[in-house]
C-alpha cells in the first residue's frame, strides 16, 4: 500500500511517519513538497504518487492570526481538504483528516459528542468545520478525527510556550475557565495506526462512507492546571531552567487575557464512539508529558 502523508513536519505529522510505516510505503510531504494553499499543486502530487491512503496532518493552526488571514486559513483548512477528497475519490483511496474542538462554541456543560451542533467562534474553527463539510460533500471514503490541545516534542505548542516563559519570568497568569484534554501528538498517531490496522483486518469502510470520531486523551483540565502540571514535571526533570514553579502560576479568567480569536470554554470531547468501534481506551496525557519533557531535556544537552 502506498500512503501519502501531508504535513510531515508538524506535531502530528512527525509522529505519523512512525505509526504509518508498518502499513505501507509512506511518501511524506511538507509544505515545500505540497503546499495546501495551491490546489493545482495538491492535485499534481496526489496524481504522481497515486496513493491507496491519504493522511492529511497539515493545517493552518495559528488560531489568532487566522482572524487577520481568513482567506489563507480558508484555502488551507477548508478548500484543500475538498481537493484531497476529490482526488482520493478518483483513486478509490481512503482519506484520513484531522479537525478540532474549535468547531464547538464551548457552551455545553458536558463533553461533546460527534452529533452535537457545531458553532465555531472564530475563523480557525469555521474553516476547519468547512473542511469537514467539503470532505463529506465529495462523498469518497474518509475518516475525520476531531482532537484538542495537541502537544508534543516537535513543533510549537502550549507546553513549549510555558517552558519558554518561565525562563524569563518569575510568575505567570494562565486562564482557568477553559477546560479541555491535552492530547499528545504521539497518541493521535498511535490511534490512527491502530484504526488503520483494524480497518485492514475487516472493518473496512463502504464506498462513500464518512466516519467522524473524537480523539482526545483522558483527564480534562484547565489551561491553568495544565501549566502547573508542566512545571511540576519540569521541576522533576533535570535540564530545565525555571525561574518559577507551579506555585507561581496565577489562575486568571478569559476576560483577563483577551485574544483576537475566542476560545471554547468547554473543549471536552467524548471519545466513546472511537473507543467502542475500535476497542480502544483513551489514556491519560500525563505520562506522555513526562516523556516529552525527558526528550526536550536530552535535546537541550545535545543528545
């Protein structure tokens, strides 16, 4: 099987190179090889590779910047998935695509299930939702995973931001009224590989079937609690310069930290459908955080 992976240099794409390898020959592309803002370029790459499986881990993820670059965000997040779906359908290939908790408005008091109404509050969420719709409209075989609060050793994320800030400041303010599940990029990649393995063993998608799943780690927390966990773990891991620890992280409200894009207050995702369909159990994110910090510490020391 030939697999076309897009977004190889991102958090999830980097991990997917490992988890997809057992399933076939992986052709991994970054922006230089396949720019999702270029529809003709996308078609040319897919037609040259002729994959059996397309995995799209590329996206415009600058949530606040998207408010001032809506056209570019739409091109990458909304239009490109539709182009990929069209090309996949022509080849009879399966398309795997990743979406986000930002498709919801965050007003629900319980975890969101896949059938809940969507109501994105910003450009990023709206364009990601439009990408989902474009894939479904084409009507080929596809799986969409909605995930949340992604972190990993590769790329930019909240964990790395906190570690950078505590090298410069002796106290921080982090919002405590937004709740979600920090989700390791490694977990997303591993689950993707497991799902593909089970599909190959008999749980195949019917022609034109689209499946939507929530994919997030267990144990939701606030951003404030997540920041405290990062610093507590960093304190136990040799190699980090910390001007402050979790006790110096002040809990603040969203109103005290305004951003160009509105974030959902509740980003909790119910993963029951995914767990039941593929006999999975979503793990806690904390062991992944510990491993990530160990890797970052080793990298800082040149290992």
